[in-house]
C-alpha cells in the first residue's frame, strides 16, 4: 500500500498555494519580531533570502523540460539543489559576523521554506494519481 503511494505518478501541482503559504509565514513573522524585540534586520534578511530563492525557483520553472531536453532538466535539478545551499552559505556568513542576526534570518527562512514544502507535498500527494 505505502509503496503505491510513492510510486504512483501524479501531475505536478501548481506552485502558487505553497508560495503563498511561505509568504504568509514571512509576513506573520514581522509582527512577531516587532513585539518580541528581535532584530528587524534579521527579519529583513530572512525575507530577502526567501524572496531571492523564490525568484530563482520561478526562473528555473520556466525551463523547458522533457526527454528531448535533458540539459534543461539537469540545470533545473542543480538549480533546485543550489537554492537552499546558497541561502545556508549566506546565513552562516552573516551568523559568523553577528550570530543574532544570522539566526533570526535563518529562522524566518526555515519556517517559510518548511511550510511551503509541507503544502507542496500535501498538494502533490493529495492529488489523484494518473
């Protein structure tokens, strides 16, 4: 039963709802940062990192995919792996200079990314199999 859930092909769901869920987390984090007195620069950096990752994802989603275009599929795969690595490198570099700022930015990004991923997985596995 479980094997069929993961091996049954499904259509790729649209990205709008998962991206909106992540954006909602970023937006809701702002009042939390203001009320808690956490560094606002950390929220800004986390939001910028999340937006930059989304922009790269949007750019990669425009690549033509298919069996006749394996180069684009390779670029898409490498690009999708590059997104979180690039964010991690920036967060670590910032945290090396200012730990509070780096951790605050990483928390904003991580929460938004986690919810976006969860919603995307629910949309994929909740759709009817082909």
